[in-house]
């Protein structure tokens, strides 16, 4: 398997959520509500043949890229919210990776999920589901909206670990709601939750992730 360059986060590596979703799918994850967890050990390389065996993702040089386990804790989910009540998306003003596939305003063909803050600390965004939605797309959609609860502190974070349970795929063209919320923060680690809701309010997927602040 490989991560096409289209699905980058930082310009030279894969978006953490989409990459983790691809590794999870290769290990048996689907849209059946079963949670899988992926720990990223190095930035996922783009357009590189990767091998997934017994929960380990390895590049051609033998470097361990990620580890996958099933039946992990994907968190309780985040209550839904009205994106119209959210403030402006911080990434429109300052973004560490403005071409990110999920939340980058400068990505020409990305998901364009732009979460804004709510008064209670959650973030919310509307998301128009693309025609080619897959389980990997859902993992990506659950990634950055949670991460922005850490990124809005002004520090630069990268995804380190994410556990996701996808209950079902939304229909192409649906206008879904994605919400994220901080859980805890200590040192360089921030734990965040996120959830995707269908237009009728049905929960489609949830995630719990650990983000790691970069050393300056």
C-alpha cells in the first residue's frame, strides 16, 4: 500500500488521520463500529510502498512507520453543535500546514473542514462529504477538528496516536457536522476527542487522539 501525495498533512508527509485510516483499513478496520488504534512512529511517507503485517507498518528500508491494534478506546464522542454558532476558524489567519488535506485552506482538493471555537471549548465545522468518501476519509475528518483544540493554543502539534470507531459512511454530498474537544494536556501531549454527525444527527464516527507538540 502507499499514501498518495494528495493526502498530505505537512507538505512532505501524509496527513496523520488519512494515513492512520489507511493503515487501519489494511489491518481490517471498516465502517462497522469496531475501534482501531494507530500509533505513528515516524511521519508517514508519501508515494512509498509500505508493508502492513501483523499490525506493523514498515517502509522499504525496514523503518517502523506505524503500529495498529484493534479494540482500542475511541472515546465517548463529543456532543454535536451548530457550526453557525462557532467563531472564525483560526487556520484562516495562521496555519502551520496551510495545504493540509483535511483543514488546509490552500489545498486545492482537500476536505476543507474548518472548525471554529465554541464558548464551551468545543470546536465545530460543517463538512460537505466528497463523492469518493471511504473509511479513510472518515479517519481524516476525525483528525484535524480534534487537533485544532490543541493547535489553537498557538503551539504546533502533530498527530501521534489516534483511535477511531467508524459506525457508517455518510452519503456523498451530505452536509455533516464535525465537532472536536480537548480532554487533557500535560507537557507536550494533548488528548482530544472528535465526532462526525450525519445531517439528521446520527453519529457516524468518533475518535480519541494524542497530539504531540513540536520542540521549538
